[in-house]
């Protein structure tokens, strides 16, 4: 009787083991499917993050200030003015007039604009008494001629910056370039005859 009882117990155990083996296989398949699904979701999340980063970069580029026009006016000791081309004689000041375009994506903030005046030789006009200094642009130090703080409020801005001349300007074409810390806004030029 005991042997018969053990036989029935062993058969019941064999059936339980077989049932557990089937459950194990089913769980293994479900686990495999879950892992595949998790990998697919991780891949999708990675692609979404890449797309978001790309969109953020595009928005950052689109939010940059744009130089619409620039005009350099020479002001002479007698009060007369000439635009973009003038003689060096009795030149006292430069008025740098420029227009920044309207930009709905621009952040509302006060931004430093760096104006660099370059001689025909490529040398930056640098005069500490006029507020010249340096700033970091693309991990390198650059010298600027004038620095101007501007409130950026998404609307078009017409600005005028005055520069008092302490040195004589040689003949040639001078380059005027506007920068922020992050990017170049634009440039223009004027001619000393």
C-alpha cells in the first residue's frame, strides 16, 4: 500500500513538474517578448531624444539675432556727416547704426553685443578709454572695440553706437562685425579715402 501511495505521489509530482515546466516555458517566452518590447521602447526613446536635441538646436539657431542693415556715419569736427565713405581729415567720431530683425523665437533678455572694428590690415581697433576689452567666443579670446548692452524683446531694433576716434585712421576698407557670446550676428564695412 505504501509503495502504491508513493507511486501516486510520484505521478502527481511528475504531473506538477510537467505543469511547472510548461508554465516556465510560457514565462520564458513572455519574458523574451518583454525584453524585445523594452529594447524597442528604449530605441524609440533614444530616437525621440535625438529628434528633440536636433529641434532644440534648430530653435537655438532660429532664435539668433539677425543683422538687417548696418551703416557707418563719419562725424567731423565741423559737425558735418558722411555715410560709409569719408576722408580721414578732421574725422572725430563714428556712428555705427544698425538694425536687428524681429524674431519671435528670441529669448527676452539683456544681451551683450560686441562690436569689432578691424583695420584694413586685419588688426582690431582697441582703445581701453573707449571701453575696448575681450570676450570668449568659441573657446578662444577675442578683442572687441565697443561693447553695448541691448534689451532683446523679439521686436525689430534700430540701434546707434558712437565711437570717439583717438587715433588717425589709415586709408582702406574697415570691417565692422557684431557678435554675441554665442554667435556672429553680421558685419558691414566703411571706406577711408
